[in-house]
């Protein structure tokens, strides 16, 4: 009864345009995949029956079955260009499915009945088993459309009853005869086929409902993501302009060129200016993150020299390194080490890696940057001798709004977005980023790019990375 309730509850979806189209497409796709499997099993049945019965009769009926099966292949060929939006064509395909089902069911039933008629002995295990296999096959693979499944199984049921009644009509045995036992067994098998057919159909309905829930949830998630992206973009843009003015004003006050600022206020103004800079950095990171997630960040790929890229990035962070009292050394690649990338985005990547190395280094420490060629790859590594990273912290290192030391008393501040943005930019370059580290010894972050050969021009580079961007 529960399966019947599910069946009737699903009929509303069946009569809807989308429900019917989805079932038709599923039915045709599965029929095209399984028609040869069914043909192989029927051919094996024909060969086995031909060894013991009249081969000409057996293969004649099998030929009819094979022709009826080809109708499904032809229908699949005609329906493969259907986009599911033309209801008239969908109705025609549905009518052809019903017709093909009727022809195929009658052909298979006639095939098994012909075997049963030729058998002189009682029992008819061979044709009943073939018919049972065909019915189970239909229950398993034709559950997309209940009407079509009922039609096929009804034809099979008539064949079952005819074969079961053959010996009853031939011998008119008493009720205690073995013939009647086999007759009632056949009736039980029919019940079993009906039961499993409902099970398969209800499972298919459950799968459709789950797919619908997933589609609805996906739509809601995309809508929520769109709202979030718009909110971040709007808030970030609205905050950036007044924040720039606030930071500029604080810097002017902190400079105190007229020497009118009380000494007690200077540290407070300095703290406010630093927090303003931190907030500005957070806004910029949020904007970059929003662009990356929305696929709106543009990349202009071109051949770049890795040595020149590193040199420019080191020069841009020289002031910060000098302020922290940390020496930055470089080791350039002596051979050609050209890579393909977006210059501005890779400078952003290198700046993030360098600033992280500088922040987490000990006072008076050193940061070493090297460029090297490893097989067909160019590796840029940034090594520090700082606090190091514990094992198993990869998710924290490259996660959003996360840091390895997330305590309130951590030494180094930050948004927790820099390395996540860096990783996403590197992935857009079809490249990799990773690190090796040991607590108390230091960390080495490295990025690896495909090395460009002498024949790689800018046009080829742009075409190769268009999809990645």
C-alpha cells in the first residue's frame, strides 16, 4: 500500500511537462544502453532452445524479437536531438515508446510460448525462466514510466498464464497433481514480479525527489551566494572611499608638522592609523575574494621572466623588510625561466608570500627567495627562519579567515585571506602552491609553474590559459 501511495503521489509530477520529459529522456537513454545486453541474453536463450527443439522455429521467433528490439534503437536515434522543449515531439516519442513496448512484449511472449508449445514434457522451466528474466529486466530498467512498465508486464503476465495453463489444458489433471503445483507457483512468481516492479518504481521516484531537492537547494545556494557577493561588493566599495579619507587624515595628524599635537595623543593616533590600514587591507582582500568566487577577476596571461618577477616583488617589499630589520636575499635562476602568467596578479602572490615570511620571522632574521628550474617546471620559493607551522595545519594555512595562531594574543595580525587568495590565483594559472615547515625552524612556501619553451609566444599562452581564467 505504501508503494501504491507513492505511485499516486508521483502522478502529478508525471503529468507535468517537466516530469514527463525527464522520464522520457531517462527511458530512452537507458533503453539505448541496455538493448544489446537484452539481445545477448535472448540470443543465448535461442541458441540453448535450438539445441533441443526445432531450430528453425526458434530462430524465426527470435528474428521477430530482434526486429522489435531494433525499433527502440531507431527511436533512440530519432529522439537524440530532442531538447525536451517541444511538447508535440515529446508526445510523439511517448506514443512510439508505447507502441514499441507493445510490439517488443508480444514478440518476446510469442518467442517463449513457441518454446513451451514445442516441449512435450510438463514443467516448461526453460520458457518460464526466460520470461521471468525478461520481466525482471523490465522491472529493473523500465521503471521510469509506470504506464509503459504495466503494459509490458501485462503482456508477459498473459504469456505466463498461457504457459502455466498448457499442461492443465492438455492433461486435465486432478488438483493434487504436480501440474497444479507448478501452476500455482507461476501465479506466485507473477506476484513477486509485480512486487519488485513497485519497489523499483518507488526507488526511481525517490531518486527523482532527491534530484529535485538537490536542484532546489542548488538554486537557493546560488541565490544566497549572489546576494552575499553583491553585499560584499557594495559594502566594500562604500567603505573604501570614506576609509581612505579617514586614513589620510590620521596620517596627516600623526605627522604633526606644526608640532601642536599633545604627546599623549600621538600613540593613540598611531594605533588608529594602523587599524585603519588593517581595515583597508581587509576590504581589498574581500573585494579580491568576491571577484575570484564570482569568476569576475580578469587575467591577462603573457610570458614572464621569473627572475624579473621576483626582483620586482622583493623591491616592492624592501621598505617593509627594512622597517622590521629583516634582510631579504635572492638567488636567481642562471638559465631561462620564463613562465606564463598575469603580471599584476603574480606580483600580488609574491607580495603575500614575502609579507607573510617577513611577519613570521624573528627580529633580525632573514628571508631567502630563490628561483630554480626543476625538470620542466619553474619553482619560486620563499624561505624564512621564523616560528614555523605545525603538522596538519594545511586547512588553516590556506583557509578563509583563518590563521595557524588564532588566539587573541597572537604576535602577528592579518585578515586570514592572503594565502587563500594566493592559492586561488595560482590555481587559475594551472600551477601549484605548497609549503614545507618545521616548528621553531621556519617555513618555505613555493609555487611551481610550467616552464615556457622558446617557441611559446604570447598568443599561444593566452589561448592555453583562457579556460583557466
